[in-house]
């Protein structure tokens, strides 16, 4: 049976909406409803508030189906030196007010790459030029660009062609055969199932996953195999 892993999910209340995933029980219910086995979750307190507070909330997660994804901020006013404790982290440079190509970011990215830690990076948090610039002074960690959407497809294609360490999630790849196009052109290993929920819809990406026009092996990679590789598990 194919494992389904949502690489891009949030746990906790939203400042603008009442959502079932405001607590662990509600989020697990949503995963059951959509037949999602595991979710990689950042806490909304870390995204929309103080990352240190939100990351502490991740330590309270009881169910192993939820895999903590801390939010990191570089520099002396950030979350501190990376200790390599998680295989996947999230970066939010726009929301938290730091430059993704500055010296503090470079030090953090170098540490993440050295530790083998992968990164979630939302498309609205960076520009394409900033993503290109992540390798200006050294290797970049494996990075999943989330929420790219159909309007960014030309930029995304150029980035995927140029940087083999880049991947994309399915949260907004809702155009006709967009996932298939990326998988066929750049390899199915470059696409990971992710919903972006509850900020973006989860049912759409789940339906898309069920109807992919790809060989079964490639569809299984998108569903969860690629996420397992990023997380250090078996493909």
C-alpha cells in the first residue's frame, strides 16, 4: 500500500480563521478524512508569531503521525544555532524580516546543508532571483518550494533545470497536468505531495494525487516516497 505523506501542513489556530487543525485531535481527524498517513507540521505560532514559542509547541505533539517541522530564523535575534535535531525545517524570511541571501542566512543554510537537513520554503517568501542566489557562496540544503502555483511555472521550470537540490510540492500545482509535466520533464523524484492546509485547500491536492496520470511507481514517489527520502526513511 502506498504511503501518503503531507510534506506541508500547519498545526494550531490561524489568526484569520477557525480551523479543525487548531489542535492535534482536529488535525488527525482531517488526515483520517482524506486518507493521509502522516503530516509534516509546523506550528502556526511559529509561522505567524514567535518561532521559539511555536517550536516549543511542537514538543507537545503526542501522535507519531505528526512529524514536527520547526521554523528557523538566522542571526543573533533568531532561533539560535542549528542543532540538527529535525530532518526538515521551515524558513519564512518575508514574514520574519530577514534576507535569504544575507550573511546570517548563509551561515544557517551552510549548517543545514552540512547536517543533511531539508527545507520548506514558500514561494511568496522569496523571489526567483533569491532562490538562484542561495548557492552563491556555498552549497544549499535540499529545498522544497511550496505554493508555487501556475503563474510561477516558468520561473519554477528554470529553477528546477538549474538546481538539482530543488523540489516542488503539490499544494498549488492545480493546472492541467502540471504535476505530470514536472514529473515527466524533471523526474517524479522532484515533486512531493503537500497541501499547505489549512491556509490552502487539502481536498484538491488529495484528489489530484488519486488521479495522477503517472506510472504507479512515480505516483508512489510523489505520494510519500520522496518525503521519506527527505526525512531519512526508506524510499
